[in-house]
């Protein structure tokens, strides 16, 4: 499994981000490239302890039951559901969203696993560093594939 904490793998993600332009079209979904760059920051903000989400107890129970299945799939499925707080349906600035996302991704490799401050995911429940690693890697890969990079 690739690791978002690994400097080489982390640089690969950043290289893929750098191939995006404001005009890059999605192969599926509703977001444009700018919105996707902003959207991808939200789960990192949760992991860093900078964004707190409250989950409906029924949804949280469902998430706990599905956690292993989702984290152990080879990749996330197209048009997977997302937390309402992560949805971006208003304009986002491409360059600032791109720079902010790259800064957050770089932080994962520079600071390592100790950057993870939230160990209870609002949907999946208790998460260890390896699970956060899988989740963040797969989420980034999912959206970069969505935009063909």
C-alpha cells in the first residue's frame, strides 16, 4: 500500500496535482478542478484536528460497520457519498486551493504520523495512523483519477 507519509509517494501526489489546470474536466461527478482541490483539504483538516464534524449516530454506526470494507478496497468507487461539510458547490479559487492542498499534503510527509491529532473519525469511529494513511491516500488518488491525472 502506498503511503501519504512517504516522501516519494507524497511527491507523486503533488506531481499529479501540478498537472491540473482550472480547465481540467472531471471524468465523473459534479465538482470542477478548483472545487475538488478545496474538497480534498477537508478530510486532512479533520485529521489535523482543525475541523470538527458531528455525525448522525445512525450514519456513524453504518460507517463503523463499513470501515474495514472501504479502507481495504483497492480504490474508492466513483460517485461515492461524501460528508455534507466536504461538499463544494460554490466557486473556489484554483491557485489558492491548489497551494493550500499541496501545503497540507507536504505537511503529512514532513511531520509524519504525529500530525494526526484526531483519532476518532466522525464516520468511521476510532482510527489509527495506518487507517488515516489509507483513507487520505485513497481519497487523494480517487479525486486525481476523477480528473484524469
